[in-house]
């Protein structure tokens, strides 16, 4: 009983504040133990994830910078442009020197002769405006009542491209200095195409009536028109089906310059034995 009394006396002799401090230490040390275990488990996981990210970035980059380069410095950009401009200027200077050398090699008299020949051909080629006496011929389809009367061949009651071309060719043959169709200057290579009931000239469709005019000696022009076989056939159809035909002489006509393409395309025969 003395021992039990002694233990009770010892425990009872500890002040209450010391017991509270001891209890707080036990709670705190227990919490540290729990957190220490969590950190010991989490730290390896963090290192593994970080290592995985580093390896993935290295593989994707292929040894290069993942971020594309940019001109962040305006001075570098200006220097690059300056180098490019200097390179182009040097190339331009070389080409200009080549042009100057070739120009110096030309014989000035030969160049003048070629230029004079080109100037002389501008008029016949239709590249200059022309004025002078001439004539105007107008072609037109038969009247509507004739077209719809159900008799005869409808194709002979309307104007075709070959009728317009026949008049233009006859005027050229009669010595025409210049010819227009629907007020458009044409040359000897101008194509006239029939599109349905209209005519296509230089990419534009024109309905009837069709006006063909020429500048030149009117006597020679009329003589060529009166002798052309294709025009004579048209005149016979005009008399039968009342097709339009009108000729008007003029003392002064003014034609614009030719505005169409001046390059020509043509086919070339090939040798069947050359393998092409």
C-alpha cells in the first residue's frame, strides 16, 4: 500500500501545466511522423515525373530549340534587309552593265534603219489611227416575217461569219488602207467567228446589223466587191430573202488604231520519224 500511495503521490505532485506541455509534445511529434512519411513517399514521385518531362522535351526537340527563332531585335532585321537590298543592287548593276555593253556593240546606223522600218510598218499593221475617203457596207438578217414564214432554208436568211469575212477580204483585195468591223479596227489576221445569231470579234459578241468600213480608193474598193464570188452569192440570197445590203461612200472616214493582240500563233509540221 505504501508503493501505491507513493506512485499516487508522485503523479499527483506533477503540476497541471507540465502535464499539458507533455501532452502537446506527444500530439506534435505524432503529426510530424505522419507528415514525414507523406513527404518520403511523395518526393520520389515528383522526381520521376520531372525526369519524364525532361526526357519527353529532349525527344520532341530533336536537339533543336522548341521555340522558333524570331527577329526580336529590329537592328538585326534592318541589317538583314540591308544585305538583301545590297545584293539586289549589285545584281541590277551587273545587268545594266550588260545592257550597256550590248547597246554599245550595236551599230547605230543599223539600229536606225531597223527602227525606221518598224515605224513604216506601224501604219500597214494597223497600229496608227487613219483617216481618208472610203466606203461603208452594212449586212443584215432578213426581216422577222421572212425568217418566220416557214419557207426556204433558214440558214440563207441570216448573215454568217463567212459573209462578213468575204466583204472584208474583198476590201483588202481592193487596196484598202484600213478596215473596221462594228467600228473595231481589224487586220488581215483578225478572226471573225459566228456564235449563234451573233458574231464574235476580239472577244466581244455583236448582233446584226454588221457594219464593215474601209478607207482607200473607192473605185478600186467597189470594183473588188462587185467581182467577189462569195459576195455575189450573198447578193442573190439578199434579193430572194430580203437580206440587208447597203453601200455608202464617204469623203472622210476616221478609224482608230488596232487594239487587239499583235502576236500570232501558228502550227508547225513535225517529222513523224524524229520520235516526237
